[in-house]
């Protein structure tokens, strides 16, 4: 039923009574309450090698979603001048994110800080968010100049060089004690930083998230993607993805696959990702006689499409922060077997969302793969629970909301002179 129009009541004043004026302060307060809050201007600093990894995908997606949530992010990507695999500007353009690429001629190139300083001076940012040890060093220098609060997002310490392990990582953990806030992508990582002296009051766990509306299975293209990979309709395709470096332990996955392939002739394995171990792992697969049943395809520019081909996703890592590929596979409704490292079980709950095994155990990895493939009823239940989780607490919207809360807190505390 339509409500009748409300008539305006006639205002009756006493003869000679003056019209009451609204005080200016009240008017200003009312105007401020009606105006939408000003966007939070964030300068994001990240040092990237090659095509980057899961952290870089999260940064780009957060910038795109954040623009609709009151974040105005400028991404500053530091990269090698001759790095031909560096493709973040193209990916940022597709995501609708603002990116400034800063080429360095050598580590410690003074032109890098000069350019960052120019961006910070001209941008009038509310907060700086840095994402690795090099970026953290630059963020500290910028705060000394401009007094802007600084936040570090710690994704983990995955490098294996003596310089990283012996110098850069210990120095970075000391530097993080001076940040206004530190975000760890897993509880394990936050505990590690707390043991290194970072105040617990400044530590927050913010898990990686996924855009579940974008990452969903699409049966209409599955057959075509599999055909391009050389995978038949009756084949069972195991997939994995990540930087082809030691931490991912793709060698163990290949060994587990070799044992299974001997008694399951329909099995196939595809590993997507670039890295220093790519050729040695291809040689390993050849020595095991796997032929074209095991393919390491290098960097893949469209993981969303590649996921459509997988029947099972396997993570074999010995170290992780919170693996982006894992939460993507959950959203794509791909059954999962994963090692119990880093924040893996904070994303995929053991036996509820995925089968979880200890790291470095080829036998346990192979047994879990066998179980996932031989018990489709229980596997489908885990898949459904995992998908639901990505639509709720592991959504990128939820992650962005937590990020905004942290930014607002450090801005307020810095303004109050903490």
C-alpha cells in the first residue's frame, strides 16, 4: 500500500520572534556527516623479480577492490632493468590499478629511492604499506622525511641465499620493530616476528583472500583447456603451481606422482611456474621415465583458465606464508592435497576442506593423492565446504575490510602522537 504524502506542518512564530539560526559549527558537523569519507591514500612498495608470485596477485586485486571501498592505492614496483619477465604493468592495467614501475640498475641503486621520494612527496599519502625487506628499508627512510605512518605486510622469508639468510632477513626483522603496524599472512609468521622482538600489539594476522565471484569453475571451457594441454577426457589431471624454487618441493611431488603413475596409467601431472629449478626438474621427470605424462609448462599468464583443467590440486611445499594458489583452488572447487606448512591449515582446514600431510614425506603425499581420487563422495564434501569458506571469511572483500581497519588505526595513532 502506498503511503499518503506527508503535509508539512505550518510553523507558527510569536509576533516579533527572531528566526533561530543554526550555529556554524553545527552546520559544518552536519555537512561532514553527510559527505562520504575521504579515500585513504596508500603508497604500496614492492620489490619484484620476474613475474612475481602470489603476493603480487593479492596486491593488485586489493588495489582494484579497495578502490570501491575507500582505498586509493599507488603501487610502486621495483624491478631489475633487464628483467624481461617483469609484466606487472600490463597486469595492473588489466586490473585497473595505478602502478609506477621503478627500474634499478643494481641492488642499492640510488635512483630507486630518489624516485620513491618523488612519489611520496607529490602523493601526500596517508600511509605507506611495504611488502618485502627492501621495500621496508625504503619505507623507514620515507617516514623519517615525511612522518607518514608505515605498515609492513610480511609474506614470509623464502630466499635461500647466504646473503638473505645471514644478513637481509635478520636485519629486516629488526627493522620491523620500528613499524607502526605489521601484518603477517599467517599466525606462524606473526609468532616468528614476535619472537624477533616485534611488539604483539602491533602484529595482525590477515590471511590471503580470493575473489570468489571471479574464481569459479566453468565447465564450458574445461574440455578446450585440457585439449590444449594434451590431456584426454578420461585422463585424471593433477595440477600444481608456484615459483619453481626449493621451497615448493616440486621434486617430491614428481617422485610421488611417479609412484602412482606406475599403477594408474590415466594420471597426468602439470606444474605451472617459472624459476631456477625448472630445467633440473624437467630432467628429473625424464630420468623417472614419465615422458609427456609430467609437464612443467613454465609461467602461465592465465591461471584462472588453467585451473579449469585440474582434477586435483597438490601443494608439496616445505615453507609457505599463506599460499595464494591454495585459496584460488578452493574457490575453483578443485579437490586439494597440501602440506602442513605456514598458514596452509588456516586456509584449508584439515579433513574438512583438504587432505593435509606432513612436509618432506613422499609416501604420505602419494597416499593422500590416492585417497582423494578413490573416495569421490568425501572429496566432494570437502570441495563444497572449501568453496563456501572462500565466499565468506576468505573472501577478498573480507581481507580488504581488515586492511582498511589497520590503516585507519595507524593513521589515528600517528595523528594522536603515539
